[in-house]
């Protein structure tokens, strides 16, 4: 099974927020998913995401492919984790 880590859109029109999910590549954007590992709200200034790095690293080890946006969020979370 091809697995990806991507964003799942939620919220109202023009007030979207996203959950970071692990899902089968073939499932639709807002369809079935395997696990929720975080959330992302682009409207919030500053730190606008929360992600479980342990679970993300596990899924990356077993072959999950992150989307470009999730890759960016993971890089920011790792930088924040190192500096703390």
C-alpha cells in the first residue's frame, strides 16, 4: 500500500484549517485516513501547527511520502525541537 502524509481540509468557506493525516495515496483528499498526526491553521500568525514528530518519523521510516507542505511543516518542527 502506498502511503502519504498530507493535509486534510476542514472548516468553513474562507476559514479553512487542516489536519495532518497519514492516508493511502489513492484515497480522496478528505476521505479515509489511517492516522491523524497533527494540525495546521494557515490563518494563525506565528506558530500555526502542532505535529507529533515521533509518529511522523515512524511513518517516514516505513515508507510514507510527505507532501511539500507537510515536508515544510516537519522541517520547522524539527528546528523548533532542536532549539528547545
